[in-house]
């Protein structure tokens, strides 16, 4: 019997980054997911202002053309946000019914959010009980960031139904393809998402609780149970590093920082005279296979220092996480995704530097394929992790 039931409707996972746009559409196929459509395109630099996409006729036309080229079967999309303007933090509050927490969350947020409450959308996810308290994942994002993305999509003729956080997309993909399977039971339907009219202290345009990937990943049922596994994620794009840590399948820590591969790629282009596409292709081969002396020097002078800085950023997140936990609670694995994950051998070098096994997180390769849609290459696939996590959020009618 299919996993998803007759009311499942497709949705396109649209990842609008700062250097590229990626989109993926999947289909339920028996007991697994199958790739249906995917598309990616580099984002022209003139569409960015201070590293952010600016709302303009050019970006609207770009997205409209992008969607047409992708030949997707629906104009309904799930989009995500990330970066330093996003605050996501696990907090402990007094135990109370969920409806009461909705009224209380704005007051609780003022202690943890470094922005004016009136300037942000707030959302929360109840993680479970911890001793005599209740663990809650509190998320806040700037209203202008959310509204600009929603308006760009709508003016491009597509219909944003779900708005999620980048880090929750990682958790969603992990739950679906990597985590310990849960016992069979009635699957909850995925509610349609409200993407406007958010009010302070209430649920808003971000991921709905019922569809959230933060419940039931792995084997621990509540935040207070003994954790069986501690897994960290590092998703590295052009300008943002998303880090996420799951304890027993429950989100315990997340952090977004302004750090990415854009400056590294630009330096290599300047040193070698190669195009961006040529540099990205060359980095997927080991340094000793470099065909030009300049590229070999770039590995030593540019790639190696970048990886050292990346390790430092990941270590800082791990230190923040472990500073509030018993010393015996150690991260067992770091899963690496994003475009940077395609750099040849990066997982081994980061693992040696951090003293923790590092693996490439590539759930796209676990999708079924009917042979009609060529899958992304091994070098392209890690960049689609957020897009896939969004595409899994199919909307039920």
C-alpha cells in the first residue's frame, strides 16, 4: 500500500539561494520517494544587493523563466529561509497546553530574540518534556525577509504554500531517508500552510507544527529521554553555513552564520582565469589531479585555508552545544551537505581536523528513478538537500 494515500498533492521545493536557485519535485512511489523533476540555475550577481536578493522586475522574470524551464507539474511551492536574520533556539518553559503557549510565546521570545518583536514573525515547535519543564524550539525571522520572498514568488506566478527554515529541511530529509524507521501507524496529513496574516505571538508563515520534521526523528520520543545518537549537520552554501544538532532525533541546537564558499571561488577564479563552472568541476577532483600549476597552488593557498575556517565554524557550534550538556554526550557523526560538500575529500580532511567522523549527506541519491528524469550528478546532488527537504512537504487537500 502506498505510504501517502490518495490525497497527496505534489509541491515543488524551491531553494532560492544567493548564488543559485534549485528546485525539486518528487513523487510517492509505493514505499519510497521517486524523483520527478529538478532544475538549477546560477543567480546573476546583479540581482543581489549586499549579498541579498533584491525585489525587482529582473528577479521576478528570472524565477518565472526558471520555473518554465523546469517543466514542473504544479505552481505550488515550498520555500525556506536561513542566514543570520534567523534565530532558532531551544528554550524551556512551564508546562502548558499548546493553545496557551501560542498566547505566551511572544512574551517568552523577548528574552531570547535580539530584534524588536514587532519586526519579526515568531513560530514554535514543542519538542517534549524535560524534567519539570517543556522544551520548545523557538524560531524568529525578520518580517521583511519573509514578505520579500513571498511577494517575489507570487509576482512570478507561483504559489508559496509552505515556508520553512533551512535547518528544518535538513532534519526533514534526514527523518525521511536516514533515521531509524518508525513503527507503522496512521500517517498524519500535511495541512495547507498559511503564508500571510501572521501576528505577533501566533503561528505564522513558517512550518506548521503537524508537518514539522522535528518530531519522531530517530528513536527518542521526548526531549528528556536518554539520547541514543547525537548527529550534527553542516550545510554550506555560497554565503551561509547552517548548523543543526539532533539529540535522539530531536532538534537541540541550530545556528546560521554568514560564511560560505563565494569568496573562495572568487579567489580561485582570479588566480587561475577559469570560469565558475570550471572551478566547481575542478574541485570535484583531488588536488593531485589538477591539470594546471595555478590550480594546484589554489588548492594549497585557497581551498585549504577555507576548509580550516569551515572547521573552526563547525567546532564553534559544537562547543556551544556541548557547553550546556554532560561531557559524556559527544557528537557521533557530522553530516555535510550543500555545494561545498562536492569538494573532493573534504569530509576526510574535516573529520581529521574536528576529531569526529564526517560523512557527505546526500539523500537525493536515495530517490527512486523511472529512467525518464536523469538524476543530478554526484557533484550536484549535495546542493539539493534543502530543496529535497522542502519537496517532501507535499500539501494535502
